[in-house]
């Protein structure tokens, strides 16, 4: 259709960007926290793999307290993120991400 079609450059989301995105999640409702975490990984992949794993190992977040939650792309060499969260009155705040 167009004689001079140009390729659209796709920018890959980096680990640094994922850390930034996750670190701003504050006072999130417990019921949609998992979905919010998944949204933060939009555009991130490891060697073409995008599926996140680790949610099945997360504890029940309905009780107030501090938790460490691990999440990663489903690839044996992918970086594993550790979310240090605090739950207070059914609200989740990410305190740190490693």
C-alpha cells in the first residue's frame, strides 16, 4: 500500500524500569494487587518469554503485616524480583524491590 513503509522501533522494557514501576505501588487494594503487579511488567520479557510465575507461592495477604513476595518471568535464567510489601487495613504498599 505504501511504498516507503517504515518499521516501528519497539523499545524493550528494562529491569530498571520494572523496579521503578513496582516501587510506586502504594495503598493498593489487596483484591487487585496481583493484577497491578502484572500490569507493571507490560512490555518486559526474557528471551521472548513474558509469562509471570511465582503467584502460587504468595501467602494470603488479608492479614496485616510485612511480606516478601517473589515474582519472575517463566524462564530459568530470568531475574527474580523480590517485593517487600506491607499490608495495613487491606491496603498493600511496596516498600522495596530487589
